[in-house]
């Protein structure tokens, strides 16, 4: 097994690195990495239905869709992610146990009462500190998980808090659970980088490995290309969401307005606007302007900037329509 050492905290690079290793390096691999403040969306989830859009935008939190399934998770620099890539067994449960075992043993050696729980979680005294997921490629499996060490629970809860009434769709939902930071259960003081080094050293020792693998310049270029062409794209992170229906109502410009639309592959297919507003032009001509437009703030804003919204809905501002649609 090779142990890959890198300190890149860019979310797109980190997920591209996993794909590169999975597809190009034959050896079994272990890797520890951290992400800047971000939300990691499961492969089969609707991105818009998992995030608090307003809060994510305000805080500059980045979004990336993982290769793996499971639910949405929040990352910051107080969290560590671990990745194992190795040969797959036929038993999925066996794979989960195999790759979480070294992490559990490392924590138990620190005096932390950590254990495997349910389908894919690691817990301390019933509280989750690690969610795990897997992706299968040929005869290999990519297993990764989070390790909440000193993550901001306030940011975590706010970034993932979504109004469930806005969305009607069939994508995989994240499951709310009680969470905890590992740092709260340690007998000795340890910062996140100390903890990261400890995990690396412990797992390397358990596999009798002494050398750390560094990506070559050529490999870094290839990883950057994967990040550019897949993990940093709107199409991958938002356009790949399952189709969904969106609805929201608010008081705008003295009128009550409700917006409803359907989205497929990230594009608005059909929109309807209802309300007690006054108008000069038929509202259908406004609705049609959004057909086949990306459900993204940038694209919606571009449409609004090129029309006089008051001709369709009297007394309203562009910002109010924009707010209605997210």
C-alpha cells in the first residue's frame, strides 16, 4: 500500500486526485486530506435541495459532487478526510468494515471510545464523527470518510439547513444525525495537524510502510485537468442533479407572488408565476424567457438584467424575483 502525502485544500483538486489514483495507480493506496469550507454532495443527490443557498453564497462555501453515494457533508479545515483505494471484495459491508478498521484502532489507541454503527457511520457514544461512502471501479473500490476533529458545528448546521417545502423530487436525502468532534473526547490536547500526522503514522505503521508517495509534476497536471473538466464544472456539481420541482411564495413589492418550475439536468423546463400583481404584458411571455435556462443565479440574473420586470409584475425589483427562485 502506498501513502500519498499532499496538503492541497482545494476541493476540486482533492476529488480529482481520488479519481486519478483510482484509475491510474495499481497499488492499494491510503491518503489523508483536508478541504477548505465546502459541501460535498452525494453522487445521486439534488444539490439545490441539500444546501442553504443564501448562507452558502454569503460565506463563499464551495460545492462539489463526489464520485460516491450517500448524503451531503460539510467540510472545513477542522475536518480531515481519509481515502483507501484497494481491491474490492464481493461483500459491501465487509468493505466498509475493512477500511474503517485502521481508523477505529488509531482512535481507540488514543483512548477514544469509537465504534462502527449502522450502515456506514463511525460514532463516539452514539454521536457521529465520520460518514463513509464507496465507489466501485472495475475490480477496485474507493472508500472515503470524514473525520470531524474541530469542525464548526454552527457552520455545518447552517450550511446544510434547507426548507424541505421548496423542493419536490426523488433524489437521495441526507439523514440528520447527532454529530460530535473527536477533539472533545481526547485526554491530551492535540490540534488538527497533530491529529492528521498521528493518523498517518499509525496507519503506516499498521501496514509496515515507511515511505510517503509524492505526486510528480506530470501527475499533478493530469489531476488539474480532471478538476478543470469535471469537478469544478457547473454541469457536474449542479447539472447532474436528478430532476425536481421547485416552489416558493413571498410578498414582493406589495404583491403576493408564487413561483413554480421544473428542472431537468439543471435546466428550467417549465415555469409558472402566480399572484395578485398588476401587469402590462402577459406573464406567459416572462415565463417563457426562463425556459431552457440554467437554474443558476448567474443565468437568471442575466435574463432579469435585460428586461423591464415591471412590465410583467408591477412594483417588483429584480432582486426580489432572484430571491424567489433560490
